[in-house]
C-alpha cells in the first residue's frame, strides 16, 4: 500500500529539494567551484604533457584563475583555450628562460655537492640566492602575460619590480613552493600524494589561491 504524505511533509520535501538544487545554495556553489577547478586542472595537465608547452599552460591556468578572482566563473574550456593560444609565444619564451636557468643552477648544485670537496659547500649559497631570485621573478611573469599586453622585455622588467615591491607575498609563495618541492624530494609517500593531487586538482587549486593575492598586487600597482 502506498503511503499518503501529508501536506506538511510535501511542503518540507519541496523546500528541501528546492534549496538543494538552487544555484545560489552554498553547497551547490561550492561543488560547482570544485568541479571548475578539477576541469581546469585536467586542461592544465593535458597541455603540459609535451613539456615545452608548460609556459603557455601556466599562462592559461593563471588567466582563468585570475578571472575567477575577479568573480568571473564558467566557460572554463573556452577561456583556457583562448588564454593558451593568445599567450603561446610569450609563455613559451619565458618558460624556456626558466627551464634553461633551472638546468644551469641544477648543474651548479650537482658539481658543488657531487664533484667538489666539502670545503666548497658554501658555494651553494649564491646559487640558492640566484634560484630564489629567478623563482621570485617568474611567479609573477606568467600571470602578468595572461593579464596584460606587454613585450617580453617589459614582462621581465615588471616582474622584477613586482617581486621586489611585494616582497612578503613573494617570499611566502617561494617558501610554499620550496617546501612542497623539498617534501616531495625527501619523502616518497608525500611525493605520491602531491603527484596524485596535482593530477586531480592540486595545480589549479594552488594557482587559484595564489591568484587572489597576485591580483591584489596587480591592482595595487595599477593605482
């Protein structure tokens, strides 16, 4: 026998289901934002596979997350594709600079730790300072390419100025990236965990958080 529902039960059901599927419901909004980040992360991971496209991919990633920081959500695929194509050349050039700088400094550290006697270990200090300087500059370069139309020379110059003018933010981001890299290098379990998160949502989530503060730095500079 089918149970007959009272008017009160029907009303409560309608109110509950109505709120559950309401686009403005906080839970619905949160799930939508998480889905956007997952989709964005998938786009980023796929376009990074050729390696040489990591630069344009970073531009596209920050282009979308900066839009999110502006309150502009939706059309993730369309926005990502547009930022990727528009900024491909500049993103590629900046990425190659970062890549070759990283190879150069990694070779220096290899020689210091593996080839030279222990008394030369202090030589690592200037190398690490140079690495810090390079990372400090280029954490602003890719978001800047996505947000502004500038020449590569202007991008590098303005990124240097941004890194110096926002030193607390610069240090914070570099330290976070450095800690993640260090934990991954020294702990296999953490490496697997971070790699898994990176494939799923991690890259987009990190860029989304950084974009909130980078956007504020950009706005402060624009005034």
